[in-house]
C-alpha cells in the first residue's frame, strides 16, 4: 500500500471512530510499527490528526474515546483458538460461583459455555451481558458508567460504583500483551477500570492466545505476581512458558486450532 493510500485510510478510519491504536493500524494497513508512526507524524504535521499515547485521534474528537481496536474487529481474529481457551477457562468455575468477566473477545467466547452453568456474573461487557441474558439463566450484573460503542464496554469514572460491592472468586480477563513486565494495556481509561476489577477478585485468570506473548502495550495493568492462572494455546514459546512458571503463575494450555482443509 502506497503512502497516500495509507494516509487516506487512516483519515477515513479516524473520521468514523475518532481514535485508533497503533496495533490496530498496523493490522489494518499491513504495515510495520515504524511505518505507522511515521505516517501519523507526517499527518499530524500536516494538521490532519492529533497523536496521542498509543495511537492517534481525529481533530475535535472527544479524549475519552478508547484507543483499543473495536470489538467486532477483534472478534474475527483467532476465533477458534479463543473458543478453546474460553472452554477451558469455564471449567474453572465452581457451582454457584460469583465471577467477574472483563470485556473482550476471548472472554466473550466463555458465554457459549457459561449458559450451561449457574454462576453469577458481573461484567462490563454489553455483548457478554446480552448473550447470557438471552441464552442462559445466569444472574448478570452490569456496573454503571459510560458506554464506549466501538468496544461495547461500560466504564465508570467513579471510584465508589457498583464494582466495589461485588466480590468474586475469580476475575477472567484478556490483555493487549503479556510480557516480563506483566499484564499490558494501552489505554489509561481501561487501566483504571480494570484495576478496580482486579481489587474485587480472589484470583486473576488471564485468557490470551499465544500471539499476545509477542505483543506490546504501553501501560502495565498488573505485575505477573498478581496473576494466578494463564490459559493459552500450545503456540506459546518455551521462553514465555519459563517466564510464567518462574513468576509462580499456573499455566493451562489448550491445542491451537488449525485449518485442516488448508493443509
């Protein structure tokens, strides 16, 4: 893709979404991080956008928009592998458990299997709440707050919200990346909301496909020592496996989905 084509696509996406993350742009443009950063710098110099931490923002856009990729886009990535990870995660839920599910496409995949249980769920995800209400008999609670349409999340700006009245045995959460620094995200609004969720759970269970061990995030949500269990696929490297085990994290591995027909 030529430079003028990339600039045109970036401008169109910003007009639609308001804010875009660098990881999202790398995927959509099929371009390197260095190329995306250079494009954003050139477009900012030309007065076409405003660069922000982790991405770019349309001029005049509200600063409260998240830099995370849209839910519908993320849902198309590694779908069957996410489903296998989610199935294994649901097996950790006990009878009449109270759990928290942070919004995300891997955690959303848990809903298919949760409808067969009687666990109580607090979630900040509109798709998760909607699916469980329509297909199961789980008791579902949503915290109050502002709705972020692209990510389909409900995030509260208040410290003393409903989240502090709900205590769970487990919090199930995805991540932008999982590195030696810990659980990584790229948006400060998400960091604030997810730290409140972590405080309300006895155990933190992280659901990530193996690509997240080579990903990057600019903000540390929590150190590895706070994570109790990681559920991932067998694409995880030996280095990442050793990193988690050295940190005392329990590792659960499921087979990665492979397209047999393409072989």
